[in-house]
């Protein structure tokens, strides 16, 4: 039957034995730079080498027991679809969470999404037509590339520099990248992969730009609670861009519940919320048990987030102090999140990272790093940089840095 609908060309191609082609989007979709060297790490482990993972942002701390207790207590007869914007109890809990942290949102302004990831895709789809552009600051969270590809959006990257801890350039430099197709600016605050927190005046600069050029400001605040230095401003703190601000959020990191897949898109702009709701209707709903499981955490967020953030502050301090003892490394003090991008005294950090995981050992141990090139859109940027994620306990972070130091010495004698 299907053949009856084929065009003559397609029928000829099939007869000639050609396969149907996948899309250009699928073909050009990047592999995760974070996972690129994972196979080599597994091979090393099989050979008895201990590998310290500094490459990935999967929190290692336990999820609060109350999450599992809540699931056990649920009296469900059917795991039914939830409403597309979220279960009422979960929406009420998210509103309460925002009340606790001083962000005023109505339940009707919140859409619960499958992780922050889906919130980002929904926001891109809500503001952009195919081929429209969103400005990002590089290095940026590498999955923004994948989301942009799904949404048919072009990311235009504005380069930041390790020398000033990846803070924003002057307003004119940002505005220079705006074209008639630019629909918004996407920021990550606190930043992955940089750990940078934008100051109030940097946020004000962005607010002024989006106001002047009539753009949306999309703010990915999934690391909000991991703020160790300075003041963290939300995009929701600026009433003058009430209709232009889109908050992208997630429970994953702050509550150590990455696998629950619960995030949020929130906006005071009813058109944005309605669009996200309609995209949500197309995928029907978000996992209902997980939405409910997180309610106790959202009702009393600081109880759960504060100990987690404290632990990560210690880890950040450990890494920052540890890096001081490695000659030739360029770094800064990350103000938030649990990442840092550092410059290594090597030409090609990807080559170094590959050698480190495939060949080097120090007392039968080695380290897996994420080369930072994959976090840049501009070719040639970040070639000597790597991202470190602080997902290990303090002693292991100290050991990892000792291994890194020894590895750099050996590498620079060898190559
Ligand atoms: C900056 C940033 N945004 C969004 C996400 C997506 O998180 P999730 O989909 O687990 O909520 C991540 C995950 O690592 C992230 O680092």
C-alpha cells in the first residue's frame, strides 16, 4: 500500500537499492563532548586503573529519603496522564518553592516539563520560527546545540574569556551580534560550564538590551541554589521585562533528583505560557509519580538544598585551592554551580585529555576530563581548556588534582 504514495523518483531510488536518507538535522547532531572519552574510561577500569570522573555533572549525593517515602505512600490505582501543564498539587508546590526564594509566580504562569531540557526546547519553539536566532555566550551548556537543532533555531555565540572569569562583554559587543532574525538571548546563571554568576549590573545590561531590541531573555537557572559568591539575580527580578522574561528551571541538580526528570518553564507572558502548554499537550504529560514525589522538597526547599550547596561550596574551594599548586594552569574562582573551565599549559586539551585517560596512570589511577572545545561554537576556541565538574568527595578531588599535576609534567616532557 505504501508504495502507492511514493513519487516516481523515490520508487526509482528504492529499485536502485538506495536507502531513504535521514535528515540533515540528524546527521549534524553532535555527540556529547562530555561523554566522548567515556568508552576509553571504561576500558581503563577493566584494566584495573581507577578513574576519577571530573567530566560529568551527575550529582553523587543521595536523594532525600522523603522522596522515596512519598512514592511509597501514594495511594494510586492507575498511573494516569497528568494535566499537560502539571498536576495541581505539583503546581501548587512549585509556586510555594518560588515564594520561598522570593520569585512571585502564579500557578497559571508555570508549566511543569520533562526536566529543564524540555523547558528549553519549549521556550525556543515558542519564540522562534525555523531559522530564527538566539544569542548565547560561549562556552555554553553543550546541549543547547541539540535543543536548537530540534527547534530549527540558529545559535549565535558571543565569546567570553577565561581572563575575566567568563563575565559579560560590554553592551555594544553583545548588541553587535543582533540581526533581524534574533529573537532572544539565552543565559545560564549560575553558568555551566563556567560556574560564573552574572552580577546585578551585568543582568541589568542584558535587560536593557532586550528592552531596546525587543527580544526575549531566556534564563536557565537550574543551578540557582549553588551560589557561593555575590548576589544571584533571577530574570524574574526585573519588572521592566515582565513580558520578555522566560525562566527555565529544574529540580535535577538542586535536589539531587536528576532521574526524576522534572523541570519548569515559567513566564508572566500569557502567550509564552499558552504556547508551552500547547507544546505540552502534544506530549500529553510529564511523569506523574515524580511530580508528586518532589512536593515535600518544594514545600520546604532550603532544608534540602542548603546542605547540598554547602557540600559543593567546600568542593569548589578545594578545587580552587588545589589548582593554585599546578604550574601553568589558568583559572578563576567560580562563583556558583559545580563546574570550572581551566586553561591548561598544553596546545591541545583534547589530545591531552585523551592521552590522560588512555595512557597515563599515577599509582594506578587517572582522571577523566571534558575538553572545553565542545562547549564553544566558534571553531578554534577553547582548544587548551577543559571543564572540571566537582562530583567527587573532597579527598578524591584532591587526588584528582594531584594526578592532573603529575600528568601535565609528564605530558609536557613527552610532547
Ligand atoms: C545548564 C543546564 N541546563 C539544563 C540542564 C538540563 O537538566 P534537566 O533536564 O535534568 O533538568 C542541565 C543539565 O545538566 C544543565 O547543566
